[in-house]
C-alpha cells in the first residue's frame, strides 16, 4: 500500500488520504490467507489445495481482515475486495474449480507463499 498524501493539517475541517494498492499487496494478502489456511490448527497444505472457496467468501475474508480492508467502510471495502479477488485470479493465486463453477482453489503458486 502506498500512501499518496503524507501531511494532515490538524486544523482542517476535512482531511483526505489517497491509498494505492498493487500486486505486492495482493501477494501479501494471499500469503496471509495461505498461512491462515495451513496454520498448525488449520488445514494441511494438501487439504488447503483441495478446499474450494467462493468469490463472495474470499471477498468477505478480505473485508473483515485487519491486514486488508476491515478499516474501510462499505461500499468501498467490497469494491476493493472484488478488485483484489480478480487480481488474485489473474496473478494465478486462485484458480476456478473445473467441475464447480464459481468455486476457487489455492494454486501451487499460492501455496509456495507460506
């Protein structure tokens, strides 16, 4: 995440900060997602690679996670979540399950992030 405006006037009635997100942020969120899925009390790596998640559930995870968009209000958090999901698919971290349209699995590329 890149913050584009650094100085906030404490006397101002309105303040504005602009953030930019990139592939690096998506990679970081995917690493957190994989680490949580494969945590010692979570799934093993082979189970995590077979577990499918819907776009809605993945976006919900992003919108509720403190390292992603939990501090951002709707509708922006949802829009950012959809963007991050699309990037995760485009970058090859999530792949649609062939026999279950609308469900996505972690790819070997994603599992290497842990």
